[in-house]
């Protein structure tokens, strides 16, 4: 065997370390059928690289406590949720600041949620309408009792609140009663 051939794997201290694994000391391998399964928990991490592309200004604005939408310069259609191009006429849109208050158009109480929202269930999602804006903005609503939903909430004036330290996610903004 050549001297430069690797004959050993370097060991590291990352990953999981288990101690005192049960194994028959007397060498009776028949006992292994009765052995309980080894169960352990370890973190799972994936680095995911992505781009907000044309929506980058929306997230930059959120981090600066500003809510942006878009407007078509040709037909004047305004979007509360930004669009790169107008869905009506196809023209490239322009960025506009949304009004500082809106009204609840509709809402739902979510009893289940994805892993990110499990600790918050039940939570309320609402569609917010803004004066002079043609589409609605989907967001979480806080300051309402999810155990007592009421149709009286429809039309209620709300304002955006922004989390203190932006995570550059749509959840950086939520709405509360004015």
C-alpha cells in the first residue's frame, strides 16, 4: 500500500452523539430482536438562496415601515399586492405608496397553520381594502378576539404595523384596529 493512501476517516464532533447504546453484554445476539429502536433528534438545515427580483422594492420598503403597491401608468389600475405588470393591459407598473389606513373587506380565523404559524393558531387573516386601490391586501389581523369573530369587523378601519426587526418576509407587516 502506498504511503500517501488515506487509511482513516477524520472524526468530527458535529452531528449527533449517543452514549450508552443498549447492546447485549454477553454476546447473545438473539436478544437484539427485543431491542427498542434507537431514536434521536437532530437539527436539519438547508441553505436556500433566492431572490425577490422585481419585488425587492416592496421588501425594502417594509423594512423601512412603508407599505408599497403598484399602479399601471396606462390604465390606472392600482394593486395593493405589487405586480410587475398590469394584469388588465400588460403595461409595466410603477411603485406607489399605499394609504396609511384601510378597511377590513373580509377575514377568516385560521385554526390550523403551516409550521411557521403553529404557535400562533388560532390567528386571523384579513383582506384589506384601501381607498383608491383596486385590489386587496392579504395580511394578519391583530387586536381582534379570534374566539369571538364578528361580521361587525367588516368595514372596520385598520392600520399597518411593522415588526421591529425586518425579516424581509410578507409577515413583516400586520394590521391592527385604528
